[in-house]
């Protein structure tokens, strides 16, 4: 399998409308890959299309609410019906929740599990057989350091990300003999909406200024700074490269040393 024949099959990126997902989609576009960008609404992907510039011809937008079982099933069928299976699936879409377990409703728990764990599971189930028929493929799951350890007041989020890490390890051994690698990237605090929401919550709860709240959050990491979405995208692109062909089942922290 040559690199050009592999990349020409393209990549599917969920949650591609902003943050890490948008950075991943742009990195693949810049590397010459066709990209299928999935987000809850088509309108939310307009910013990605604008940033893609002349590369937008290689960008296909797909609207799908991953928490909606019927919508997800329809999107899986659409992706299966394509002429060739994608070479890479990046399960990036995710939602978070900060709340004690007794204040987390069943509906909130089920929504987190649906988006963070069930959707990646079903997308893998839909696309991996086609990848195998094409000669191989790659899956990259964007988990979190919350998938590596427990974090106070994030029980639902931790449960969903631990599930995604478990899925990564199981699929890695299940599909290795068909030239499919499955790895997870576990970012720490990243410059996304999730960090801004955390800063706002700490600021409101403690009365600190947003700058001091941000400093308190990032002060927990040895490097003392946030991760850039582009840094995560670079690691994902590496995992799709020929140099990563022997790397599977890995759960890679990208967190400034916080999980060390």
C-alpha cells in the first residue's frame, strides 16, 4: 500500500467544526487529504470551510447529531455507501460536564456516553470492515487525561473517556491482523471552548478574575501552559502516517506532564 493510495481514500473527522477537530481537519487538508468533516449542523462547519481556503474543494461537510441514534445510523450508512472506505477515522467529537455524581442526571450521563463512547463505537463498527477490505486503515480516538485517571466532579465525563480508552485497546488487538491500527490521544487542558468554560466556572465559584482562574487551572500542569489544538492535530497526523504503522493500542497523553 503506497502512501498516496492510502491518503487518497481520505479521513473522516467528527466534531470538526471547532477546537481540536477543526485543527485536525485543517492539518489533513494541508497534507493533501480529502476530508469528510462531521458536526452537529452544516452551518457550524462554515468556519472550517473558510479557513480551508483553496483546499475547501477537498472538504465534504456532513451534518449529524451524534447523540441522535437515528441520525448516527443514517450517517454510518452514508459513509459505508461511499466508493471507498476512508483510510482514517478520527473520533474527536465530545462533550464534557462538571458536576458531582448526585447532581448528574441520567439524561446528562446518557448524552455524554452517547457522544463520547457510543458514537465512536458505532462508527468503528460501520467503517472498519471496509477499511480492512481496502487493505488497512487507522483509527484515532481523541480521549482525555480524564480517560487515564479520576478527576473530581467529572464522574460522567471520566466514565465516557475511560470507555473510549477501553474501546481503543480492544479494537487494536481485534483488528491488528487486518492492518488496522487503533490509538488514542489524551489531551490535557487545551485551548478550546472546554477550557474557557472551566475558567468561567472557576471564576464564578471563587470570585477570582478570569486571568487568575486560568492561571490556577494551568498551574496544575508541570509545563504551566495549555495545549494548542494544532499540537494535537500534529500527533493525529503522525498516527496516520507510514511512520506510525507499527503503533497500535497506544494511549498517548498530551498534557504538559500532568499525568506523569
